C-alpha cells in the first residue's frame, strides 16, 4: 500500500464507480505511464485488485499481450481504440433498447452503471422518458447516477431505498447493469439487485439487463476470483443474481 501513488490508490479504492467507469480510469492511467515496465507493473496491480470486474480483466490481458509484441507507442494507440470503441457499442445497445421501450415510459435504475447511464442518455434523445434512481445504499451509488442524468437534462428523481415496493408499482421498466456474467446462468452485481429483480417480477415489471458482451464468461473455471486485500469493503458489496430473474439481456 505504501508503494502506491495517491492517484493509483484513488482508483483502487473507488467503490462508487461502476465497472465500465473503473475500466476507463484504468485505461487512462495506463496511457499516462512513460515506460513499458511501469505499464506492466500497473497491469499486475489492477489484475490483482479488480478480479470481480470482467471487462477490466479482459482489457488488461489484451493490453499486456499487445504491449509485449508491439511496444509502448503502438500499445497506447491500441488503448485509445478500446476507449473510443465503447461509444460504438453504446450506440448499438441503444438501438436495441429503443425497440423495446415505449415512449412516455418510467424507468427504474439501481446503483451506478455507466453503460446503463449512457444508454438512458441516448434513449432520451429519441423518446420522452422519466427515470427513478434508487439511492442504492449503503454505498449511495444511485445518488451519483441521479446527478449524472440530471446534468444531462433528463427527467430524473432520486428515490429512497425504503420506497422500493411503492416505486416498482409505478415504473414501466427496470434497468440494471452487471459486473460479470457467467454463461447466461447468473450475473454478479451490487448486493440488492436480486431483491429488486424479485419484487419487479412479482409486479410483472420487465427487468432489462444492459451490459457489454465482453463481460460474459463462458469458461466456468474463470468465474472464481480472490477478494482483494486492498479493497476489503468489496467482500460484502456484490451478489450472484439468477438469469431467471430478468426478462431481457441487451448487449452490443
């Protein structure tokens, strides 16, 4: 811990950003390294501490292989391609979502998924929607999502977690993200996701899982991960959620 720079510590101890947002912070950190050695060292640190986030793990493996074969300069170009390609994927997901969600709909969100946020921003350009953002305590990630959507001019309301039962009855769709998807059998997301899905199912509200395709793990042996010694709070922050609890999985 003592050998880590303040900037690196800030990324590693960020519990309020979703996996895609953390992924972008990791990529930007790697872009600023000035030597192959420092990039490789950072990759090992991120691999060890972000094992639960599939998108980060995949990109780190890709970058490490590319770096060893092509050198630092070309690798930085490769990282920039990964960063910009995200926008194309969001456009693709948004096109699919546009065909599912009706105009004048109320969407309920949970936690702080960047992918869900960006899809909602795109959807708002085409349809008149309103968003209810659950606070998602104890971390309060939903408050961050609320502020992000508010800044974009989206009609959004912050909802107390205690009002979940009441608010589900009044929404049309539930949007959730995922940090890791295991062979379309279950996915890992912030604790509380399972209860939200069960209540939504009870009231026949469609639950839409929105995530990038590269979060899917087909090899069951790859689903196992060790809790980070640094990110100790993470141990009780996530849960497995059955795919049976969702209605639709939309990806790029």
